[in-house]
């Protein structure tokens, strides 16, 4: 007897759409992972340079650095030699 019903997962259209979605998801995940890695590396560099320039970096400053965007980190890294202290670089501790 001829089987007239094909499971949707076995159709070419489904497989094509699934493959496209999978590729997009993998690309997006890779991009997010790279951005997160970039931010982590810049945060680490900023903490290291801040310690070398200003001495011990307060915990509140480390937390702010860890939560910063790549753009914020770039700005702070650019200003490391112009700031007199950590507060001048990233702003005062919040109350």
C-alpha cells in the first residue's frame, strides 16, 4: 500500500527551513560569544592597568568594570592615562 502521508520533518521544505534557522542561530551564538569574550578581555586589561596606575582597585569599581559595555570599556581604556584616580576614570562610587 502506498503511504500518502509524509511526516513534516521529512519534507525538503521543513529540512531547508530547519537548516537555515540552525545556521542563523549558530552564527548569532558565535557573535554573542565573541562579543562577551572581547568585553571580558578588555575588562581584565582595564583592571590590570588601573591597578598598575592607581594601586588597589575598589570592589565597586571592579563590579562596574565587569558590567560595562565594550564601548564603555574602550572609553575608559582611552582615558586611563588622563585620570588622576579611579573615580576620575569611571565615576564615583554609587551610594
